[in-house]
C-alpha cells in the first residue's frame, strides 16, 4: 500500500509561487479578489510563506511552501463531528464537501492553518470560467476545503495504469504544484517505496517536518537550507 | 368572579405569588415590546446571514470562531444558575433556598435553548445540522457536547417541572385561566400527605442526579477547546475552570433575576436581605476561586515559557487584548471581592452591582479565551484583528432579549416562587430545624452510659 508524501527542498525554492497558481487553477480554488484579501479570507491550498529571521544587518528570508501536511495522525479528522474529513488507507486526508456542516472545528484543530473556509459563495472571473477543471468539484459556501494532494490525479493515473494493465509508476501521479515547480523543489511519490525519490529524500539528513514536536507526523518533508 | 378577584381573596403567600399571573402592568408590556422588537431584529440579522453565508460576520482566517461561540459558552454558563445551585442547596438542606429555587430553575431551562442554538447560528451549513445525527463521529468533542447538553436540558426541565406540580394543582383547583394548561400540567395531582411524600422522594433523587450532569456539560464545553493543540486552549485546567466559571456567572445571573423580580412584583418579603447576603457569600467564594484558577492557569503558561503559548499570553497581559483582559480581572475579581467581602455592601444593591460586574466579566473571559488564541496560531501566521459585524452583534442582542422575554412570559404563567415549599417551610421546617440543631449538640453522657 502506498503512503503518498512530498519533499520540498527549501534550497531550491525561489519563492516564485508557480505552485500556488498551478494549484489554484487545477483545483478550482475561488478567486476572492481584493475584498477577500483585505478581510483575510483568501483561500490558497498551497501557500508560499515568507519567513524573515533576525534583524538587520543579520537578516535571512526564506520561502516555505505550505500545502496540507497530510498528517499520519491528523488532529483535524478527530474533532470533526460528522466525519466529513478522514484519512484514507493511502494516507491522504480527504474532505467531503457535501457532508461538511461548516463548524470550523477542524480548521481550529489544525496546527498549520491550512484548512480554509468558504465565507462567501465562491466566484470566478469571466476569464477563469472556461478553464475550470471538470475533475474537481466546486465547493459551495459554508464548507471547509483544503489541499488533497490532487487526489483526482491519483484516480486518473490508476485508471490509466489499469487500462494498460501495468503497475502505477512514480511519474504517473504528481500533484499540480510539484509538476509546475520550475526549480523542481517539490518532489512527490510513495514514502514507503524505496525506489521513489521522496522515500530517499525524506531520509536525507537535511529533512525535517513542520512542528514535529506536536506528534502529528506530517507526510510533507522539508530539506533545510544549507549555508 | 374574575381571576384577579379569586387571587385577591387568598392568604398572603398565594395572593402575592399568584398575583403576577393575573395582573399585568403596562410597564410589563413596554418591556416585553422592547425585548420582542430586539429579538425580531436579531432574527432579521440571522436571515441576512442565512441568505449570504458567514461572510456577513467579522470572522476570517484564522479567527474561525467569534461572538457565537463566546455566547454559546456564556449562555450555557448562565444556565448553571438554576439547576446546579438549586440542587446543591436542596441536597445541603439549606432552608433559605425555599424562595429562590424556582426562579433559578427557570433560568436554566429557558437560557439553555438560547445557548444551544449558538453553535447552530455559527454553522456554515445550518441546513446540514442533522448530519450530526446521521453521520455521528463519536470521537468529536462536539458530539459529546450535543449529548451532554441534550441530557442536561431534559434533566433540568424535569427538575423544574416536578417541584412545580403541587403549585400547578393548586392553580388548577383555583380555576385560573388558561384552565386547560393547568389541568394538563397538574397531571391529576392531589395534594395528599402520601402524594407529597412521593413527590419529595422524587425531588431528592433528581437533585442528586442533575449535579453530575450539570458538571459534565461545562466540562465538555471546556474540552472542546482543551482537546485541540492550540496555545492556551490545550490545558488540563479547562474542564474544572469552565465548571467553576459557569457556577460563578450562574450565581450572578440569579442574583440579578432576584433583584428584578423583587422590584417588579413587590416580592421584598420573599427575596429578603438575608437571601442576598447568602447569595453574596456564595459569590464571594466563587470570586476567590476564580482568581485562584485564573492565576494558576496563567502562571503555568508563563513559567513554562513555550514560544507559541507566550505569544498568546502577552497579547492578553500587555498586547492588543490588554483592555478586555484587565477589564475582565476587574469585573471578575476586584469589584465583586471589594463589595462582597463587607457585610455592609452585601445588601440588595451591592450584590446586584457585583453580579452585573461578574456577568460582564465572565462574558469577557470567554472573549479572552476564544479570540486571542484564534489570532495566534502556531507557525506564526500573520493575522488581522477581529471586529464583530452588525449581524453578529444584532444576533447577540436578539438572543439576550429573547431569553429575557421568555423569562418574563414564564413569570406570567407560573409562580416564580414555590408556594408549597414556602408553606412547608412555615408549617414543618421551623420545627425540623429545631430538632436538627438539637441533634448536633453533645449527648448527655450520664444518660447515654446508663
């Protein structure tokens, strides 16, 4: 059984945010516009955080792309009163938009603030409408949404592999963010398959996870910057 | 004979306590109109939210919870006034309880609905609320909450109703209107010594049963916060802290209700200075307990010195939440402590003033629990401030006035002081207490030896 995970090399990330844009159009993420931005209500399944450390003249800036961490022990699924979010057998934390009652308990329980609420009915500019992805459902107002590791791509890849009667290959299933990264900072695959690059990179001495001490066991790893 | 004439000819206890049922003053109608208008305004605000979603609130990312959740904790806290206080006083055989238990129990039953509705007002999809039953996830503290509040509402409704049966039977026998209502609610009760004995046995059992249920309700509400990993929520003290806070605000709400009832229905003979003094002493105990719990909580966070916890703590002590925080400390500790530690100010005016401060302070406490932690998520995400919108404030005003309105209406249909318990106090308890005190005194050694 696969255990899907991601490794993000912070040395390679140059903060271009191509992953954010790719994710947005892949997953039909609503365009909030300036109003949502000023109200702190934008939705961004993949968010490139800018972290500034130290004070002048000793300043460092680094970019940390943050999707849902797809925790192996997710605090969000435990608290959901209606089981609208749960972890599947391959470790992806899913979200059932049609069942969610919008209590936002999961969003509060998440220590990474990567669950987003639809405060308003999602709107798309005219120019975006033709490009909406038919594989991903559009969320209604009043529910929580988040990164799913482009789960729909896994289903497609699996169908294709089955049609060709061959096993799923590493390059068959790649989320939009990893695919679009121009510096190839984002690597995706099966953490339990020693042949996959993520499995090797996640054991790299530079590898760490966000807020590891909380015991959430994220499946998104980072490779620390080297000086 | 009109109802008013019937009641006017009764002896003092029945006459004074049944008078609100048969005579309604113009000022009652004025206040009821104000309360009804505010409630309708709140309902209108909610219709706006229903139409366009939670976007009409001031909530944002990461301020996911706001006024509704604050009011949820606040109202359920107030509901501890009745059942818990009345049950404890009954179990403890406190004779001064007789005139205050009914008004306390009514607060519980009537406010609990306004508390329980708050999380539903807070839902993004209230149309799917039944999913909580259809797809129940037993590990969610929210589900425990639905269960414990449901149980508490059921138990406290029974606990309000059963001790009211003799009074309802008396009203039925007097033939007051609406006759069908009293005939139905009195369920054929005849006030024989045997019936009274059975009734008192049931009340004694109920009083014991409702105490752990009441404790569980606010414990679970504390756990909703404490079982997450959020800084200053993730704390073992939250269960007991919430129960203590609920009793504290409940006592204060009861004192305010007593002061108002005393004035509007001329019940000075029933809500006497001694009642306010005793309630004031209870309030004093809770004031000191509040200080102890709050100090213990904040010291633990400060001494531990974890980065994320400290960010939240300092936002309260010296940062952007310093005003609500220190106002809370003043309202929950300094004002009630100063007033309630002196006998001279433990009178009607003093206890009422202290109680108003406590109610405001306890609302602020829930604000200081919900908002600063929400705005300081782990991982240092930059956050905006939270300003409730007119919709949230209108709904809050609407639920407040809705509660006051139903309480006012309840006093027009049910005696707000238990008549039969007052009469029993006059007829039996004076003698009983005399014997009880005698039983406390040392035995005559010579007589026991022989």
